[in-house]
C-alpha cells in the first residue's frame, strides 16, 4: 500500500500537468477573437501571415504566394490573481500597427461563454491622407465575444464590436462579426467568419469573409485560410474600410495563423 500512494500521487501530478497545458488556448479563430484564454501564468504566442496578392485561378504567381505579405507577431499572458484575465500585445506590419489588449472572461456556462475585450490600436506610420483614407490613426475597440456551443457539432460565435475610429470615419461605429467552427475530430476543424460593413461606412465598401481549416497538436494550432480582407486586428477586419475595404468575393488571398502555448 505504501508504494501505491506515491505512484498514485505521481500519476495525478502528471495528469494535472497535461490538463493544465490543454486548458490554455490563445483566443484567436481566423481573424475574430474567441473566449479562450491563457490560464494561471501561462504564456501564448501568435504568429499571423496574410498574403496581399489574390489567389488567381492559375499557378503563375503560386496562388498569391509570390506577392507581398503582412506578417504579425504577439504574446498573450495569463494573469493568475484575476481568474479569466489575459493581457495581450501584438504588432502587425500593415501600417506598423501596435495593439494592447485586455480580455476578461465573465461567463462560462455549459452552452454559452461570454468575454469582454478592450483593445487599443496605434498605427505608428506617419499620419497622412491617402485615396483609401487616413493612415497613422489611433483608437480603441470594445468587444464582447459570445460563443454558443452546438453540442459535439461545433461553436457559433458572435462578436459585437464598437470601434472608436476607422480609416474613413472619425466618429465611432458599431458592428458585429460572426463565425462558425465545425469540429471534425478533436484536433481537426473547419471555420468560417463573416464581417459585415458597418452602417456608417460608405456602401461602396464590401463585407468581408474568411474560411479555412485548423489542426491542433499538443501545444500548437495551425490554421490555413482564404479571405478577402488583409488585416488581422479588430480595426482592420471589422471596420470595413481598412486598406480600401474588403475585396470582391472572387479576389480572396491566402493566409495562415500559428499559435503556441507555453
């Protein structure tokens, strides 16, 4: 009996370590935030990459891979003393945008999960007026990602968002992105997202979308997607007017995300 007790404690400790590692997840789907979070003092990393050249119907330019691309890199930190709180910092190449984010989970039920998120963004390029709008702007995004779990089928996501400033609007706009994730296995899934044009944005701008699949290993998640938007932050994807707005449906380009938990 005395030998079984240490063995049982060792097995329990290893199991707890595995659960601890699996419980932390970087809160990123395709472009929209999720209700996931880093637990305790865990650290997450996100690397995103968006190709600018549309994936044409031929391989002359390797379906857009030969063109210019916008990479971005960031970290997500769990804050152990305040359960559900994460702090994130993220830097993108497009307009040299730096974002600082606080995200707090406020409800985690069996079928619904709700999170509050506040994001400050600063485009550190020199402020200038361009034919596509103003660059070098700063502002904030306030979001409430809501996830509805569809049993073992998947998850529907709704992200009501207020943006204090966009490329063409100095006054704030309201919008709401939506997403659907279908779990094929516990590691493999497909995802789609829709980004409507906010009502204050001119009708010449189009709605955005993204679709892709994701594969999860022990601590990595790899996501490959196609989208008619180029950005990755809230003010880029949900504003509707960033970089001239989303392209037409047929002019989508490739991109990928890689996340890692530590």
